[in-house]
C-alpha cells in the first residue's frame, strides 16, 4: 500500500447509483450458506441500482461476536484482516479509491465496525496486532465499515421508485430490527429505540409499513444453539405482535434473526398451539420482487416459511413463482 | 525369495543415511546445533535430518521419504537469540549455527470416519465431523507454521463458507505433517478437515473424468486380463526388460 500523504483530501463521493460505482463487499459465511437468499437478492437489487458490490478477495470470518474484553486481542485478528483486504483491493485496482466496506449481514457489519472503532481509538492495540500479522501489510486505519442500508440511503429515492416494476400494493410489512443494526452507540445506524431505516425503502416499493412494538426485542441470538425454547418464546412474542399489527410478512437484514424468527417457527408452533405462522423475509427479497426480478434473485425457495402463498394472496407473484 | 530380499536391500540402500561414512577430515565448515537441548558439532551443509544421523541418532520415526513429500519429519526449532518458533521439514531444511530443535514424530489428531458418498455436499459436513472449525479466529498461525507454504487459514475459512473447490485448490499440496494442528489456538486439525473437503469435492464437486469411465468399462470387459496374466507369469529378467522399456511421461 503506497503512502498517500500527497493525496488530496478525500474527494467528493460519487452518489450511489452513478455509473460504475464499485464498492468492496464483505459477505460473511451465512451469505454463502444458509442466507444465500440475502446475498442473491441484495446483489441483484444493487445491480439494478447501478451499485457493483465487489467481493473481498480471501475474506475470512468477520469475528462473529466482538470481544469486549481488554486482553482478548486475538479475536480482533479476523475482523482486522478483512479490513486489510480492502486496502489491498484498492492497491490492486479492484476498486477505485473506495475505502468503504459494505456488509449485508448486520452481525458481520457490527463486528467489523466494532473492531475498526476499537483500533482507531487504541493505536497501541493496532500496533500489537499489526506486529502479530507480520505476513500482512499494516492496517492504516482508513477503512470505513458501512451497512448496505447506508449505501441505499445515498441512492436518489426517485431512482428506487423508478426501478419498481411491480408495486407491492396491499402488502403489509413489519420490519424487524433486532440489535446489531442499532447498538451499541457509535456502531448502530439508526435510533436504537424507534428505528425506521428499513421502513422508508419498504414504502418506496409500494408496500405498507405496520408498526410492531417488538421490532427491537432480542431474537435470542446464539441462545438458539443451547436454549431453543427461550428463542422460540421470543420469536413467538415478536411474530405474534407483528401478526396482530396486521403484517403479512416480517423483514430483517440479519441471518441469525432470520434463523430464529423463520426456521424456529417449528419450535414456536410446538410450544404455542395458538401460533399463526408468518413469513420472514430479507428486506432485499421484497425489493427484488418489486423490481420485477425473477426467482433467481428473490430466492423465496430458501425461506423456511414459504412466503409465496401470502404473496399470491396479495397477487404479487404468479402461480408457481 | 531371493528377488524379494534383493529388492528390500535396494530400497534400504536407496534410503540409506547420506552421512554414513563421512570423513570428517574433508569437512571444512562446521556448525553447532542443539538437539533436544544437547549440543552437537555437525557439518554445515547437512539437513536437520542428516545432521541428527551424523550426531548418532537412529531415526525410526520422524523419517520417511527424505524428499519432502511424505510429511513424516515435522520439526520445530528456534534460531539462536530469536523469539520466533519456526517449523520445518527436517529433510528439507539445512542446519544453522546455534539452532535448537526437536522433531515431532506424531500428532495426536483423530481422523473421523465417514462415507463421502452418503454425506450431504454442504458446509455442514465440516461442523458434523470437525465442529472445531467454527472456532477459527483467523489468526493465521497455521499458515505461518506450514512448511509447504500453504494458505492453511484460507482453506479452513473456505470450509466454513462451504467452498469445496477453493479448499481443494488451496490445500492440494498438503503433506499432512500436522504442524498446523499443533500450533492452532482453536485446536483444529486442519489437515484432516482439508482431506474431508477434498474427498467431498472429488466425490460430489469435480466433474467425473470421461477417461476414467472408459477405462473402468475396459477393465470390466476384461480387456487387460491377458496382459496381467503375462506379467504375473514373467521371469525376473523379462520384468526388468519390460520395466526398462516402459512408457514414461516426459519429465
């Protein structure tokens, strides 16, 4: 990585959606396995909006959960190594002077951003980690970790509206936020108590946003491994409130929330006989649907609770789609 | 019987320690190395393996092909005054003055038993047989330890992503010495994970080679039975002639 002392102050960013916008993109493991429906739909939607997400070469684990302890620096090696890959992408010309790293999974976003923030605040930690990673170039601290929603916010709303080929009229959507997009302070991208960052985009698609008072209630996170019942009870609470608010579907950006709210509905139904199942979608799947993209982009086949009946009822998908 | 004995002798001869009978008068350059804490003066141009034999060790483990292919001679060492713990193959690494070393004859890392034909071709096969892969913190210590200079951490991460093809490509030159596994803070047995991944890729991922299908059909038809019978019935002289005249791939 060349020194950039001579480089002019960061030039005006080109607005998202302008020609040839290319951004480093961090997928994370679930987007290649259980959350392929998030990746496929988001990449397709980004393409329609003129945003090219260029996958980080040789990316590794995001770190999964940020270590909050002072002496557990090893857990920051993984996230930090991904930030170094962004430097390399710029040096190799895979992106053009673009130090923003876009994450789709809100958990990866949170972990990468927390490590980046800690190392910006504690240069002694960064020095230590750079020394341990002597096979890599040093991290210069210039990467900015952003979530896909922040890139969408830069797009001209008219461009999004103009891309809608099949308005989601009549569809009631309850956006679910969980925690990783919102907390802690300094990391979250919206008001942690009453977030709206998903809502505006859902409205642009022609759908109606319904309020769910449990939109930020914890989904149970990794308790899903050892304590399924606790997670099932939380999912019941979140989803039942969405249903009562009139929602047809729930949306999220987090593969772990999606697993707990979608796949765990089997356990929810076992514990709560009155439970009324409800599809849980990645918000980008709805965008792909509204943009008129095909099944290869919508990937409803990968959702646990099949949303096609609900979408059929709203006359949004053709039979068999 | 005599043929067999003779063959064993020839094998024994070909793998004989190269240092046997070194005339120390001819050696101009000497170094001092420490094997398991004890100092030895050895000729400077020896490998670790031959230096140990020169020092009087008879290697019955930690020694195999002597050509850097079998992975038996995993060794850890420190250079004098250095903090870094280095890893190497004893047969491929030259001694240095002040080097302190020990060989690792065996790595206790159990390999799982599975039938690749029965397993689902998905990332979950790794968490099923080697769930510790999910403990990887991407510290890259394994990559630093690999004497083959493989990107070990990258193939472990390829496993976590379910990318069998990348895992196969990155890990292909693994010789299973086990040095990655003994250095891993997450206690992953990387080389076993890689072998599972390559087997899965071979069974489910890579295209079935046409020539293999053709050859199996030929075998099943018995097209080579006669030729095999001829070989089995051949005398030693005939075999040697056939061996000398065999078809060879160009070097």
